[in-house]
């Protein structure tokens, strides 16, 4: 899952980005509202964390552009950050279309919990924060992955790729779409990186099982499907 962090305070920006990266999210970071719009125009994101008080364009202006459709996906989940704690500011943020609102200072654990809620897709989920595809189960809070009760150990990128595919199970995902959602702008890997990681996942997820979950759609991409 790919997240954009727009926060002008450099230390806070670095703290948030590091915490998200440690949870295996792909993270891009910027420091003003116009830069945030530039990032949104250049890539697909699964969520945005916006500070309200930013130079050039503030977070509310960016949020309004998102919700108007002028900055990509209108339904993009947005978490607003601010040092302000008045009722008026919260109402203004929610009225502008924010999904959630977090007042500084905050605990990193709370931020991560709110991000998990933002990214949760009920139609793809099983119980609580666990995703289910046939006998394959992935729990986003513990990062535990099992198939038929057998624990599967995944690297950070393998986990991120599997999570994204499970959240979009039944949908054919192109290589470009997978790469956009799993890697950030700093990525400098080869053009076949998605094929390589799909191969890794298949060895761990499908090898030894009669029913295969990861399928290749020739000329289109890959799909995770429990038939």
C-alpha cells in the first residue's frame, strides 16, 4: 500500500514516514501543499496524511482539490494532522471531506491504528482486521499470514504485495498498478520486479497446494482469486 505524507515540519515528516515504512507501507514524503498535488498527479496512492498548516497551499486546500476530482481519486482516504484543537477546525476539516482527524502531539501507535482503519476495505475483509481468500488468511494488525493454519513467513515487500492483492481479490492488477502501489519514487529496481516477487509469493503461498490462488492473466497482469 502506498501512502503520501505531506507535513512541512521535517522531523515530524521523517518520524511518520519511518513509522509507516516499518509497517511495510510504501511512503512518499513532501513538505508543502503544491508539492502534495504534484505527487498526487504523478502516482496512485491508497491514502494521504495531510498537515493542515503547510506553506504554498494548506492541507484544507489540497483536500478540497482531492474531493473535487481535480487531484485524482475523489474517494482517496485522507487523514488530517494539525496542532489546532478547536471544534471549528475539526468541523472545517471534516466538512472539507477528511476521513479522520488527528491532533498533535499524538502517539505513533494511534497514527498507525488510524491508518489501518483508513485502508480497511470491509468487502475484502474477514473477521476484524484479517483478510481471507479461501484458506489463506492475512491479519493486518499482527502481519501474520497463514494457509490452512500453516504460518507463512514473508519479507516486507512480499507481505505488502500479498496484502494489496488480497484487498483487491478477484480484480486483475497490471504490473504497473502493482508497482505503483508497492514501491515509492525512490525505487530503482528492474522492469521485471513484479514478476520476481509474484514468483516468490507463489513458492510460499501456492506450492504444495492443489488450489492455486495467484493467477496470471496473459497480457494483462495478475489476480488473486479463491475459486
